[in-house]
C-alpha cells in the first residue's frame, strides 16, 4: 500500500498502524489458536471510538474489507488481506452499583470485569474462561457458567456504542434502533464495530461449584449417568461434562496424569446443602479421582472449567442438540472414543432454563430451544487440520437426528479464506457462509441478511464469518 495513503490513516489515529513486516505486526495479529493465522494488509490498534471511526472510513474509501479482534480467542474464518481493527487497548470499565449496569470498553477481558464487579457484590455472565473478551463473547450470544439461571449474556445488554459501515458512531438501545440492536446481539461484527457495551450485572458473590473427575475406563457409563441426572435438576443448576485425554505431564494433577478423564463441571447458585444433595447422584456414579466442588467466591469461577490459557494449535466445531437420549449418548461415545492418532476432546453442556426464554428486548441469538450443546476439538500436535477435521465432523454428523444448528461463539475454524473470492470455502473445504447460516433459524438468518443490506450494503464487514446482504433489503419483523 502506498506510503502517502497509509500516512493519512496514521495522522488520524492515536493507536499504532501496522503493516506486514513492521515491528509489532505479528504480535498484534496473533490469535489464541495458532493453527489459523490471519494476515491482514493493515492493522489499526484502536485506542477509542474515534480511532475505530477513522479506520472504518479509511477502509471504506480504499475498498478494504474490515475485521475486528480483541484478544483473538475466537474461532475464525482465517483470512488474508483487509484491514483489521484490534481493540485490546480499549479497557475502560465503569460500574453503576445502583442500576447494576457495567459500561465496558471493547477490549475488556472478563477477569478484569469480574474483579471490578466483585467490589460491588456483583458479577458478569462470563463463560468458562475468564481470559476471553466481554464484548465479542456477548455479541456472539455469551453462554455463561450461569446460563440456565440467567440466560444468554446478550440478553442482559442495555445499550451499545457502535461504529457502522457509514463511519457513524451510534449509541444503540432497544428503543433508539430496535433493528440494529437486534442484529448486533447475535450478528456480531457483521453490523459494525462495537466500541462499548452497557450490560446488566447479577448480584452474585459466591457460588457452589467446581469439578468432579472420573477415570473414563473405571466409569464408562458416566455420560449416560450425566444425561439422566440433567433431566432431574432445577434450572439453578448449571453443568457440563467433558471427555479428554490428559497428558502424562508434571503440571497435570497426579491422579489425572496419562488417563482419559470425564470432567463434570458444576455451577450452582442455591445453598451448599441443596447443591450437595443435587450432585450426590453424580458423586455416586463411580470413584472420583478429584473433587473440587465447594463454596467459592465468584472471583474463582475460572477454576470450574480450568480452561488452558496458553495459545496452542487446535481445530474445533460444535452443534446445538434438540435433546439427548440413550441412543444419542451411545452415538456420541461410538464416535468420540479417543483415538491416540487423533485425540478428540468433547464437551456436552446442559442448556434450557432461562436460555429458552425470550429476553426483554429481542435479539438475534439463535436456537434458544436447544437442550444441549455438543462441542469437540482436537489439539493439532503432530497432526494436520486436514487429518483431524473429518474425525470432528464424523462425530457431529453422527448426531444429525438430534442436531439443530451451531452456536456462533463456537463456530468451526475454516482455514484461509480469500474475502473477495466467489468461493467462500476455506482450505478445509468448509463453506463459511453455510457455517454462519447454521448458527440461526432460517427466519433469523433471513432477517439478518435483510438488515445487512440496510446497514452494510457493500458488505464492508466481510472478514471472518460473513452474513451477506440480501439482494432486496426488505426488513422483516423482529419477533
Ligand atoms: C478457552 C475458551 C473458552 C470459551 N468458553 C466460552 C463459553 O463458555 N461461552 C461462550 O459463549 N463462549 C466461549 N468461548 C468463545 C469466546 O467467547 C468467543 O470466541 C469470543 O468471541 C472470544 O472473544 P475474544 O475477544 O477473546 O476473541 P476475538 O477472536 O478477539 O474475537 C472474536 C470475534 O468477535 C468479533 N468481534 C471482536 N471484537 C468485536 C467488536 N468490538 N465488535 C464487533 N465484533 C467483534 C469478531 O468477529 C471476532 O472475530 C470460549 C473461547 C475459548 C478460547
């Protein structure tokens, strides 16, 4: 790109503007998933909404597609080219304890917000890993550890500040712009770059939670026991179960080393006594190698899943399920038995409860009626994504009879995609548009494409998971 042209962008923004080969370019573009690198033409490290506006206007003027990233924990349709806005410098948090509303900059991570909220006896609706970023997680729905209790994190959003494709910075609420508000919460970066988000916190200081660990060889029917148990619990009980081979390494707790482990994760907001009674059948399912379920301050909630926080290469995908039954459980196990050549990790999350209820202000989050979420991933150590992907899809195809669609925050990685190409398949042969379409019921997707034609008719925001604008911009009703 011509130096004089880039200089005009540099003159308008406070944060760094980085081109390939410059110091800082690689650090700024690096993702949590090392298997799918993204190489934009230019990166703008935004410090505020004005920087974002300048970057969007510049990209529109020069025909560059725009993408946005915070800490890069999201799966991505990894792309070549375009302009990437990074928001990790936008870390301001303001909390009004009376209204319980947090106003959160686009680059704020949950660990920061959890600490700030705890000082007021409050908590956000974070997911399993406190190191992901609040804004993208919430725009993608936000499936929290208290999901059955409190609904999607997106359902608690009261307003957003967003830079749209026309370069305007708008304050969007359900009253001011119901269509754009609806589309942003579930449509993520297809409708603009969110620079700030106002969300309701919940009055939670402690929870009864932790992990129950079983050896899969000793307790082979744990998945079925877990499924049967989920049929009996109230919506105050949130849980999931994962099956994973644990490496024989010193940093792994000794009882778990070198074994294939069922890890049941518990988050319960009722009393300790009630919680103990509720999980008693799970504790009785077989000998536990470790049991960390206890009353804990909410600030320790990241220990429930204990997700790995170091960047690594992996490939993953997920599907929402209408339900589970004995046949579904057997199908999952038949396709998920860890093969030493392609070690598959899967997780089943229990959905339902408040997730299935309509929020006060409607949004575009899909598949609210799903009862379970099945995710699978394979670490890419010594194997390629091409080898691993068919094993993942083998599992997810096998559960077709129970399959509804995908969850936006857990969409599959696709491998490099060229944003302007007619063919939207990535290197793994995954059609990105089909993948995104699968995250919504048909009527939600159709309405999103219609609104895309209104708010981003040139499809400026077409990096990553694109929703194309409808040919004729007819906006359908929100409900
Ligand atoms: C270990 C781990 C555990 C997870 N657990 C959960 C979980 O329990 N529940 C759950 O719901 N999700 C979960 N996720 C998924 C995670 O919430 C999403 O991937 C989220 O988008 C990550 O945000 P990020 O900033 O860290 O990622 P990024 O990769 O920086 O962003 C992801 C995407 O969000 C969009 N985006 C980013 N910033 C903006 C913006 N300012 N405006 C508009 N769009 C934007 C872009 O499309 C971008 O590609 C998990 C992810 C990981 C890695």
